[in-house]
C-alpha cells in the first residue's frame, strides 16, 4: 500500500506541471522545420510578452534575430544555444540551464 501514495504523488506532480503557467518559450531546432518553428514562436512571443525565449540549435543567429525583430519581439528576450548535436542533446543541453534558472514549465 505504500506504492499507491507515491503513484498518486507522481501523478499529481505531472498534472500540476501540465496546468502550470509556462515560465518560458522553448524552441528545439530541426533541420527542415526550424524556420517554421521560429516564425510561429515569434507570433506566440507577442501573445506572451513577459516570457523569455530559448532556442536550442535553431537557425543561424542573424536569421533568427531577423525573424523575431521583424515580428516586433525584443531581442533581449532571446537566448540562443547551439550546443546540441542531435535530437537528444537538442533538449538535454538546455534542460539543465532552464532547471538552474527555476524554469519548470515551458511552451514548446
């Protein structure tokens, strides 16, 4: 019977995290869809003007900054990270940084 409270607690944490207001916007790069993701994120960022934006292995810096600038998003909100070398590290390289900054819930 000890297992039941643990399962309920873990389940509660997951549900709570799902319903928490996101604390940042996270974009994971991808070879073919990263441009679309960045344009979509620029539009989303306008709807959430207080959220910082983290981009992991996105488009080249100049292009990314142009997309957000053209959309009217303050470039000070952007954090661009190019450490990832594959799909797994695309997320894991930035997850620790977000966690260290107390960010537990993101739009992605």
